[in-house]
């Protein structure tokens, strides 16, 4: 008997990917909420915490190009499952930490394995969606980054108050292993999925603009480094990335040490910037087709316009130092979360717009590596100077970084020759 086709199956696939992204960011966000307790438990300094954060980011940076290559080589289903299994185990190992040195080691292992999540997600988007829907699909899975970070504060604080700091690390890892089982059970590529109807398959394929096959065949993974588009995306993500790193790893400790919020207040308010970021991911995804329809922008330019829109809004968190009220500071963090995730989704999607499908995971890996290099450097900078000059100058830098990224994007990134005349 023929299997029943599922209408809109591509959206179910992106929902599955979004679940992985939520879990991925829940895993990495547990530490930023629990750090106040861990600093007391292990007599850890802010600078030592920055080493652990930087270890995660450095490992992520070094591994992401290789992760993208492995995903292109093994395929999305097997590769994603392997990486998700490893990062779930690494998260559970955090429950064995005995101080900042072991924490730094476990964070490095977590960073290496979690580096595959965005290249894998973008590979699913490139396989399952026509060009005009990719920013919307990216917006939805990118919302998982903020959902994971948003649900971490109340969940982790509840565990800290009722159990111990070890419980959230172990629990998040177990949830990840459950997702792996679901992924292996339900995911297949579109050309082999028995539940995908012929009409939807034809719709997906007809809307995908590819580079000429002969060009894709002769471009090696290392030859991609000669691409002006790749370097433009790498530089843009290098300047954009520190904002999200700052929000993800430093908001709770900033609210605690600078704004003097209690643990319960952090549970009540630290999730709000990530709710705003969640909204930004979704709105940013729909802005691209809006700009194309309303203003006649090309596919590539619609992505650039969303990045410019987000960069302007990023001057909101640059003004946090001027806020005399702690709740106004939280509100400005919310503006920053919305802005960053709106522009981030468009920026990430560009890899699938200007490179062939068999290059998407690899190029996403390279651009992600550039992003995480800047995050690691900025986290070390925060750890080194926040105690002496404060956080305010660092927040100002974030606004200008996104402006620089926007200029680079407009100057360096252009449609591939195969798609230049058919962007819409």
C-alpha cells in the first residue's frame, strides 16, 4: 500500500530542525544562567568564566568548517545525528565538573559538537525549500536559537532552587538524545521521502536556482576560499556575531553584577530579550519576500535590506549604559535581540542563495567559523576589561560592528552568474 502523502511536508522538516536548534541553544545557555551559583561553588572569577566561554567559541570556530565538510560528505541525516549525539553527551558531562579547568574542557567538547547545527539546518533548507521561501524557513529554525536561550533561565533557576546545578546539564543532554531518535525515525531527503507528494516535490525543485553543474563539479572545498562572496559573508558574520554571543553568555551575569538583580529577578526577566529575538527571527524571515514584493528588490538585495534594518536597530542596546533603570536596560536588550536575530537569519540564508546545494554546508561552516572567531575574541575582551572599564563601551561597539557588516555585505556579496537573472 502506498504511503499517505503529507501536505506541506517541508514545513514539518523545518519544525524538526527547529527542535534541534532549540535543544542546542538550551544546552549552551544552561551555563550562563547557572554561572552565579557555580562561581560560588568553585570560587570562580569572571575572567576564569570567560576562559570557559572562549573555549566553547574557539572549539566551535575551529570545528565548523570541518563539520560542514562532514555533513556534505555523510549526508544530512547521518551527520546531524552523529553531532547531536555527541553534543548531548558533552552537555551531560558538565555535571561532572570540579572547577573552571574541567568546565573549560567540557565547554570545548560541547563547542566542537554543536558547531554542526547551523550548517546542517541550512543544508535542510537548501534541500527542502525553493529560493523564495528560504528566508522564511531560516527565520523559523533560527527562532530556535532564541527559544532555547529564552526557556533556559526559568528552567535552570527552578532546578537550582529545587535540586542542584548538575540537574539542568544532565536533563538537557537527555532531551537531545530523544531528539536524535526522532530525527533518525522521521527525516529523509526530499527525493527519497515516501510522504512527500509529487506536487510539493515539483514545487520545491522548480523554485531552486542552482549554479551551473560544471562549475560546482570543479570547485573544491578549499577552492571556495577564493570566492569573493564567501569572504564577504565571512567578514559580515565576523562583525555581526559578537552581539549574540554577548546576549547569550553575558546577560545574566551583567544583570546580576551591574544591575544587582536577584536570582529570581533574573528568572523573571533574563528570558525577555530572547522572546524578542524569537520574534525578530520570524519577522526577519518574512521581511525578505515583503521587500521583493513591495519594492521590487532582488532576492539577494532583499536579504541585504533586512541586514541593514537590523543594524539600525542595534543602536538600541548600544545605549544601555545611558539607562538608569534596570528594566529599561532589559527593554534595550530586547531591542537588540529582535534586531540581531532579524538580520542574522537573512545573513545566514545568503549562503544558500549564492552557492550550490552541495556547497551550502561547507560554506556555512566557513562563515560560521569566522563568526565564532569574533565571538571568542570578544568574550576574552569582556572578561579582561569589563571589571575595569565596565560593559557600556562594549555594548556601543556592537552597534558599530553591525553597521560595518552591512557595508561589507553590500560591497562584496553579489548573485552567482547562474542566478543573476532569475532572483525572484
